[in-house]
C-alpha cells in the first residue's frame, strides 16, 4: 500500500529538500517505487534530481489547477531510480488560485490518487511556509517527516508546525500523523545541539529518528551536479545517513525488508 509522506518545516535551511531527494534515492535503492513531488516554487528538488525546471512542459502547478493529469506531468532523469513531479516559479500562481477553488485544499490529494498505485512511497517536498500548498500536502499525506536543526529557534517553530498538523488531522485528514523528526546538520561537539536533541527525545520519544544527519560537504555539493548524494559519493557520511534513515522508515512502515540489488 502506498505511503505518502510530506517533508515539512516552515523554517528554511533545515535540510528539507536535501532530505526529500536523498530519502527518495535511498528508498529507490531498496527497490521501492518512489515518486518525489516538488511543491516549492524555487524548484530546488526538481533541479537537484537533474530535471531542468526551465524546460518543463508540465509542472505540478498544471496538475493542481487541473490542466493536466499527474501521470502526464511526471518526469524522469537518466539513472535517477525514482520519478519526479516537478515544480518551478509557476507554483506561485497555483498558491494564489488554489485559494479561490472550492476544493482547493484537496487538489493534490485528488491528483495523487490517480497515480498512487504505481508507487510504494510518495515524498512531498513542501515549501518553507505553512501555506496553502503545505496544507495540500498535509491533506494528501499519511504522515509528516520534520527535518530540523538542533538549535533554539527550531524548537519555537516546531510548536506552530505541530499545531497545524494536529488541526489538519482533526478537521480534514484523520489518518495524518507525525512520521518522525529528523535531526539534520548535526554536530555532536556542539552543546546546544546535544541539549536540543535531548529535549526532542524527551517530548517526542520514539518519534525522533535515531539517524543523525551530519554536516557533510558531499551533501551540500551533490545538488549542483543534479544528483542525490548516493550517486555523487556513496561512501560519504551523508549518503550513509540517508540510507540509515530509509532503513528506519522501512522498519516502521514496511516490515524492514531491504530488497537490495537484483533480489
């Protein structure tokens, strides 16, 4: 059964897009069928997957506004291993027009229902704001994965995000849950990082993934080459961290069978 996961945090620069791309690649490496949905007008996830956002025939904007089906808008990149529903600056228009649509909060859910059976996992890269597009992602999703840096202001923003998730769960999407919190750009030498990490575990318990994504040069470099870090440098600490995260996610939701290689 398809699991749809929104990767969200209204705070920018926390590794949200990096997580979406590299988790997609890691799940694909375990022979899961994966679709990455880019909901951010910056199109960073699209470009980071090697899809040129400036040359799109169709984007997720066209899907949300019912100009084209999700199947027709899905793009692929050679050697990527997973599919992409791409985005570009046109998403700004979609954000505005969705506000006036009678079922504007359900546009993504309805679109993904037409292709969900083709995939084991659908990962949605949300914009860095609690916007109409983020609400669409939460309405469509089964769970929310929250990447966050272990710093003081991250805890402040987390409260608003959790409140929004709980509201969507109560009012629109009863199956929505917090899939997990992922500590990114983690430096164990930093006392504040360790203190915030301990607070997260105290408040959220096993919702905090055991995986720690470190600060890693290879993770930062990979997007400029249009590939996940696994392709760019599979031996890097960043690549190993996201493979570990995929393993955790599979153990929670898919029985943990890795199905690597040609099995």
